[in-house]
C-alpha cells in the first residue's frame, strides 16, 4: 500500500466513513495486482460534497456538474496506442523522496445516491470508485471500448479479491 495517503475531509458527513482504511485496502489491492510496491508513493484524497466537486469538474473538465469521483495523475502514464498497457509509474527506488502519484476527489452526495440506487453498500461503492480512480492515476482509461473493457475487467477482478460483488 502507499506510504502516504493524505485524506482531506471538507464535508462532515465523511466523518462517519473510515475513509483512510478503505483507501489503504483499495489502493493496496491495485498496487498488488499491478505488481507495484506502494512503498514511497503518495496519494491525496479530497472528501467533499456535490457543490465542491462540481466546481472542480467545471474548472478541470469544463463540466459544471457534480460527479462521483475525479482524479488527477501526477504523471502521464497512459499508453500512446489504444489497447497497450500503461507505462509503469516512476521507479521510486531511484528517487529517495516520496513520489506523488496524483490526487482524487470524491463527492459524498453522488456516491451515496449511486450506492442507494444500485442497492450497494456505501463502503463497497466507495471502494470501487477508489480502485477506478487509482487505475486512472496509473494510466488506465476508458476512452475506447477495448480500454473500457480492460479497465472494467481489472476493477471486477480487484473487487472480487476484496469480497465485493461485480458492480457491472
């Protein structure tokens, strides 16, 4: 799992959620599956509400609407060609300082609505979104059908390894 997960809670409703352990579990599963030692990596997670995530979505994606999760990778790891695997993150052994992988923002409102609509436990849905966003930080995307299928397959596999049902 990552050496450091910086969790910033902007909405008090997140106070009842054990966000740091859920992050550790989700990110640890991704790193293990990808064969990456999480030691030395840093990730930041912002736990906010719909209003704040809509501001971020407008600022960074030009879409002034709330969404469940946003991610900002620190490195461009996406493959040049569709269907290729993403590049691995920088070798932290070559860099004695911690390596920032990126930032993630989650909206409590949208996450809760989606979990209720899908009849999914909130923590399970949150774990899925954290896995999804961590994969984005590692260069995975869903811009093409092939890439979407690969990403969904990884998410399903990772969730199953954590005892969470296939959300698709």
